[in-house]
C-alpha cells in the first residue's frame, strides 16, 4: 500500500460523499464533470460510479457472514445416520481425545465402499480445527501399505470438518497375536513391518506421537496397519530453531499432551519437551515389550526378566530415558530386530552412556539462530538486531533448562556446590566448566560437545569471551577427531559469537569453513541455511554488498526448496535481505519487496502481533521511508510502536527501537518538531532500562542531536554531540566512525554559531584523515569537503574554498543523487555570492533548489529550509521585499522543522523584520 | 495517524485501568457465547439465525455482574466484538485451510461441500476488507466493524467514538458502498 492508495481513497470518499445525496440525474452530471476535471483520476471516478450504482446494503446483509460463522459455533456435531458429503455415517467405532470415528458407507451410488470418518467432537476450537487440518495434510503425504490411507475430507454445511480414511477391517495387534498364538519370531516380524511404516513416515518428516497397540490393527491377511495420525507432528515443527519454537510450541504441545496416551508416551513427551523421531522409537520399544509379554511392576516400570536377553536389551535401548541413548533411528531398531531374527549379535548390548549423555544435550540444545547481534551503523536502521538479541537473552530461560541438566551432571560430584542454594547461572556454568576440564579425559569428543554447549549458554547470557574460550578449546578436538558435523556446528557458533562481538573480519572465514563443511555434509539442511544467513549478514557489515546478496539469495533458494516459498524459513531470510538492502540501497524498492513478502508469511503463520511480523514491519517502514513515502511509513511506524508496546510493554527495548524508527521516519519527512518527542520517549525508555548515557544509547542520542541541529537548536545539539563523544571516551575508543561523525557535527555547529576557528579545528583534521583513508565512502568525503569549503568561505578565504570545491569529484557519487548535487550547487552559489557575482549566484541557487524539489518533493519542509540561503542572499542584495516574501513562505512551508527558539527562526525573523536584528550576517 | 481516535486506541485506554481481570472476563464471555449459541440451536432447530448482537449482549450481561455506566458498557461490547471477530476469523481461516488440504492432488474432494463453505470465505473476505478500510480510514473502519461485529446502535457508536450520529451515518453509508465495491473487485480476481 502506498500513499497514492491513501490519496485515492480520500478522493473517492470525498467525491462519494459529495454525490451520494444528490438525485440520480444530478449525480450523473456531477460525475461527468468530475471525470472531465483536469486532475481527474479515472480509477476514482470508476470506483465512485460503481459505488453509487449499488443498492445499499442492509445491516442484515452485512451481518450475514458473521452470523453464519456464529451459527457454526452452535450447530450440532454429526452423528450416526448423518450424511457427510458422499458418506453416510453408520455407527460410532471409536472415540479419541479430540474426535469420534464412525464407520461410514459411500452413499452417492457410484460404488460400494466403507470408510472410517473422523469428526471433531464438542465445540471445536480453532486449535482443534488446525489439528485436523494438519492430520489431513500429514496423511495426504503418507501413502504406504502399512498406513491407513486418507480418502477424502471436507466440512459439513454446518461447518463441521471431517476426514475420511481407509477403513481397516482388522483387530488390534495384541489381540491378534494372542488369539492367533503368534510365535515371538512372527511378533518381531510384525514389529519390523511396523517399523518400516514408521520409518517411512519419519522420512516424510512426520512423527506419529501416539504409537500404541490399539492404534495398530492387523488385517485378516496378517498385515499390520498404523492408524490415527491425529496427534502426529511435522518433524520440522518440532525441530525448528529456538525462537519460533519457543513461541509456538508451548501452546501446541499442551494440545498434544492432552491427546497422547501417557502409558506409551516418551519421557520427553510427558515432560512436554520438544519431541523428535526418538519419541516414536520409545513407543515402539514399549509396544515390542508388550507384544513379547513383558509386564510392569508396581511402579509401572517394565519387567523384562522373562524376555530373551537380546530382545530385552533391544527394548531397553529403545526405551532409554535419554533420547540420544536410544537408537539413532527407527531403521536402527528394525535392523537390530532383524539381527536377532538372524541370530546375529545385537547392537543394543554394546553402548556407552557417557557419550550419549552429551548427545542428549546436543540434540535438545535450543539453537541460537543467526541474526541476534547488535551492530550500530549510523544512519542505517540496524536496531532490530539488538531487539533480536534481547530475545536471545530472554531465552536464558531455555538455557536454564540445559543448565538444570548440567547441574545434575556436574553438581552431584561437587559437595561444596551441591550444598548451596540459588547459585547464579554463571557460577554454575563455571563450576561445570571446571569439572569438564578435569573429567572425560579419555572422551575428547564428548568434551568437545559439552564445550560447545557450555559455549552456547555463555553466549546466550551475554558472556561472549567465555563462550569463545569454550569454542577455541573444543574446535581443535573436533577437528582432530574427524567429526565434521560437530566441527561445523562449533565453527558456526564461534562465528556467531564473533559476529555478535562485531568482529566481522574474524567471523567471516570461520563461518566460511562451517558453510564448506555443511555443503559437503548436509547440502539440503536448515543448518546450511542458518550458516548462509549468518555469512550474508556478516558480509553486509563488512560492506561486501555482492557477496552478502549472493549468500542470502542462496539461503533463500535453499529455504524455499526445503520448506516452500511461503515458509517462515523463507520469511526469515527475506528479513535478512531487507536488512542488507537497507545498508546499500538508496531507494526502498527491494527492502519493501522482501519485507512485504516476509510480513505476509509471518502474518499468516503467527498473526499480525508476533515479533517476527513486527520485525518485518520495521523494514517495511524503512522501505517506505527510503522511497520518501513518509505518510505510509509514518502510519506503519505508529502501528509498529503501538504493537511493540502492547507485546513487550512500554519500557522495553523493542518499543524504544520502534519509537526510534518512528522518529527516523518523521525526521526524514522533515517533521522534526513531531519527531523530537518520539525520540525523547525512546531515549527515556532506554535510560530507565540501562541508566543514563549507556553506549547503546548512541543511536537515539545521535538522532536527537541531529534533529536538534536541523531544527536550528544549536546549543542543545552541541550538548548532545559532546555527550556522545564522552561516551566514546569513557569506552577508551580511539578514532572511529562514530567519533568522526560526532566531531563533524560539533564542527558544523561551531560554524553555524559563527565560531569559524573552532569549526576549522574540528573539520580540517577530519578532512585530512578522510582523504587519506581509501575506505572513506565517496559521499562521506564529499560532505567533509563541502563543510570545509563552508568553513573557509565563512573565514573569507574564498580562493582556497573555490579550490576545494573544484576538487570535488561528482562522478564518484553518481550523477543522480539530487540531495548531494543540491549541496554542491548551494555552496557554489554562496561562494559566487560572496564574490559578488550575483547573477551567477542566483542561477546556482535556483539549480540547487531544483535538485531539492526533484529529490525531496516541492512540499518537503527541507526543500524550503534550504531556501533560507536564497532569502538571505536576496535581503543582502537589496531585494528586501522579495526576501521578506520568501522568508514568510519558508516560515510556513518549513514550519515542521523550525524551532521557535532556534537559529532558523532567528535568521528568518531577521529577514522579515530587519529592524529587530541588526546583525543579519550569517555563516552558512 | 490522524487525530481522530481509533477504536483500538479507545479500547487500549480503557484497558489500562483493568489489567488481567479484563482478559479473564473476555474468556468467560466467549465461553458463554458458545454455550448460548449451542442452547439456542438446540431449542429452536438448525434453521434459526442467531444474531451476533443478541449473542454478544446476552453473553456480556451474563458475565458482567456489576453495574457499568453506559460508556463502559459500550466499550465492553466493542472490546468483546474485536475478540469475537478474531475468534470467528481464526475458525474460518482454519476451516479454509482444511478445505485447501495439503496440496494432495490424489485426493478427490467431495464436490458437495465445495460450495457449502463459501460463507467462511465470505467472513475472511469481510475481515480483510475491514482491515484494509481500518488502515485507510480508522474511524470509518471502526464504524463498520462495530456495526458488523458488535451490533451497536448508531447512537452507541457515536458515543463510543465521540462523534455525532450524523457522522456515524455518513461513515456507515460510505463504508457499506465501499465494502460492496471492494468485495466485488476482489471477487473478480
């Protein structure tokens, strides 16, 4: 949506309201008149014509669709005898956590067929509906001889959704085995067949989550069939990286947990942790035990004494409490069962639990995904990064879960630690690390893995140096031991932490190696997508535009191929792309395109209040702002600020950043008087959060100082820049981009205040440094040269000023940057004026103003602010009346950026009422 | 954003005073809503058309034991209507996604139902049109929303938005025409 949409809407509304009360004849005439008007917009006319032709809606029409939906709330659930589409329900044959299953017959006369129809019972919530939709989607992807097929699905006119599945005429597997007196070998054979079906589902990335004897029927010909994927989950839902999972999983899992059967559920499922394929392996182990006649003791533990030792070992291996101690996959379980049938030694009786303890942590580790760092790039909105990292800190809760496990692992052996209560997280970690150093000497890989985990925890609580120390220790071990997957993971983490520390040059080659490893090991994995995202973002910060785009576009293609073009994985990459475009682009087209696409996906997946949605919204704001669509950008920025405040509370970083963005949008729209209170609010929030003058306040303080400077409030701006320099000093920072920018600001203010000596002391060394530095961006150099020329001119050194202007290489900034071209023409004009070449000066003023009108638009307050120079020129060349008129016009047109107590107001007033101000000589 | 107050803003303000109790009341009102709907249909057969207005009001009356002054009541109806809208849209969307299925080309959908679910798409279309209108013109959008989902009378809407009844009428007249036009345009696509 652009501002032209809003414009058009406003025009439609105005015209409609003007015409709607007129008699029909007059309407047509008025409409024809409107269509003939010079500025007529055919779309506006068409829309209004259509609107007037329609018969007016009754309120009842309006409420109809709402009512229909409300009626669905109350309509009766289907029961025996009802017809659902082509199916007539015969009798209820089962009832589960969320729904009922009916035996049904095809009733459209085409052919005889029976089926099982599943309907939701009770008043289905949106969540239950989503579950059924997911089951349908899952079943549609599973065509296997040992899985009951999906035949049909839909919903009744009353809105009751249902699924039609192949009806399996069979008996539950336990009953079958007992009635047919099936031998242990044949029971194992049945389970192998079942394992193949489950393994097939796992390859389709589906976890069943509710495997139990009553969900497995055996047909007359002895074929086991797996039923009821009602609580099945898509593996990717369960395994996606931490931040999404943290948001989405608790809700979903609550729903799942109600639905599964506790007796057969894995420990992680009962603990409502993330489930994976290992959860199904656990349940298969229990089914196997039950088929083999194992009982349970009074504490409900399996009693495997009566089983053959190898089979008991297989059951034990499959039902280990810790996920990574179980078989690595269902195929491994069925292979072991086949070995038993073939009298080969089974894998289950080997094993090393210490190794798997590490594996457990590894698998359950909530991934700290890329994009969590904060890097402040002036005049680029990169605040979002910080917001994401704050979330990562919030995921300290997740880290704590791991820490809890670590306490089990480490604390028991250390009586001193064990006796204490309320240990700070870092202390526990340090204890764990010490213990890690002293133990597991003969298990280097486990140590490396543990090191990686501890490193991640340190990273997540912000102790990056500790994290790096852990990685540096672990990486050589992984390298020497030839475990490339572990090595890639450790490198990625190390690269991530370096990136988070803003050490981009160090991070780049490390992430590069992680990518190379992952390309070889897992070319089609989300891990590779993550590494590519990290790399692209790092390269963007290194200023390597082409490389950054190449990496992120690869990530985009891969994510799209893995999860579909409308997946959240794609949306996340698009958010990265939008960010990178904010670094390098002048216009907002690409930013808007990526942000819009990401926004739509996030809105569909998470709703319009989710933090991912809001992050994408932030870039949409920026995109519109780059395109000078300030109206739209402001509307969206308000939405952003409001929703952030609602989501995180007013006193939160994300709200502060949203206000920062809002102020930025207003600032670039020239609405500085309105921007100022917003940026002050942002700064006030951050001051409440961090205390005053924190280094992270650099960006809002800089924006405030710049706004003050542009409002003409020089004293306030000067104080701001000095405070910014003080922060850098306190950091012990030496020359850097920030310091240069702040000194530049101070130099400029000094000049505007008339202190040209001080101005030169700031600007000249800065110019020399920037000229000597090959990495200086062309427009930064240009700005500095211009400022120096202004200083020289203000000192009356017209020849040196002219020489400096002559050095400016306009081709370096491209020929169509109207803003810079205006700056250059303006300085030429002022120099000509100073030399008394009035006609030349006037032409140059006009040329500068033409650039402004083209670049900013003739209504932009800044376009008028710049005209102060010409007004003063007119006043100084005896054209008092013209000068006064222009000054008055500027007063009005640039009002949103003129502070009454500032320099601009003072200079304009001096032109309008020269008597009040004797000294009208200024120093622009 | 213009200086006129949008509905959500008003509600936010009102909400400030209440905190957690507020959402609890909502949940309760929604449960009542579903229960009443079910009861009605049982009592009167499936043909009855339940008016959302009636439902909302009845649900609100049941959960609000304390006396509220009029403006508070209007606010509450308005709030509940936002909530109801999101619930209804959620459900309609979930059903729509069920309808679309998982891209399972080998499945033959029963043709019978293809048309029958049209209303849930209508609701989604209404919601997206409303969102668009709320974006383009918050006040006009609020008036339309309150008419569709809260069943507030013009006088009540006027009180809530702090404008005259004439303005509400005018906004509503425009909103309805705009809506019809918008839905037509988008139905063709």
